[in-house]
């Protein structure tokens, strides 16, 4: 009789409370912290330059950012955040631990380059400072530099914006101030490249826009130095 009782008890299903069931689940099933990613316009009027903002990640978590300029592996800070300044406008996503999230992107807007106030712009130029063919270590970040020049006369501010390669979206904007004795304003533009994937040489050109005038730089293609 005692033996029959013992078998009956073993046949009863084992029921766990929700809390106990969570503890019994494999650690890999635990969800990752709520992470977010957003491309934020830091210029006036909701336009560039842009900063890619990551929040809600685990401290010092390794992440891979995928965007218009390729993929880049990096880490968030001690607070699980990262602000990547100088990001190009476009669609981004962030991957980590086998998970991927899309990044919010603001509406596409162009700064108003048509209203020049009391300044008469006569010429727009872009000088390529980085020599095409410059040898670089493609396993490390690199850059190309350009010098924009706006020539004009009068008193006031002139709106301008840059575009990257064949894209028509603003990639950095601002105003140039003219006044007594000021006939031209120089604008340094730096393009940062992430480490190249598979040894592909970085290549880019930029265009400076001022109202109905614009000027394009030379095409700069950097050369990956042999180890």
C-alpha cells in the first residue's frame, strides 16, 4: 500500500511558480536590455551635421554599426551609450550578440541656401587638400580633407551646405559671415573613413552648395599600403 502511494505522487506533474520558472530557464533566453539608436541632426533647421546616438546597451558592450559608409565595430561607454559625431545621412543599424536594431532617421531636409541677405556671392570653390593616391593603413581609420571657399561682397551671413559623393542629402551645413574687409571665407571639410573592409581603398568627393552656386572637389581615392 505504501508503495502504491509513492508511485501516485511521482505521477503528479511538477508545477512551478512564474518566478521559479524564470530562474529555471537558460540564461541565454534572458532578453537584452532595451537598446535604441537614432540619427540626430545637430544643425539649424533640422539639418546636418548628424550624430548617431546609441543608448540602453550594456556597459562597454561590443557593437557593429552598419551604415552608408560600411560597417564599423566599436564599443559603447561605461554607461551603455555612444555618440558618433560626423555621421553621414542615411539608414543605420546596430548589431550585437546576434541581435540587430534599426536606427531612427530624421526627415530629409535641405538647409536654405537661397537667401543670402545683403551678400552678393560671386564664386564658390573646393580645393582638395588630401592628395589622391595617398598611402594609408587601411586597417585603421583614415581621412580626406577639403577646403571650401566662398567669395562675395557685402555685409551679412551666407548659408551653405555640403553633399557627400553622389548623394543629394546635406552632409554638414552652416553660415559664412561677410563684412568690411572680408572678401572670402574658407571652410575646412574633413571626411572620416572607418577601417576598410577587405582592403578596399576609400574613395570620395564632396560638393559645396551656396544658393544656386556649387563647386565639386576632385575624386580622392586613398591607397591601401602593403604590410
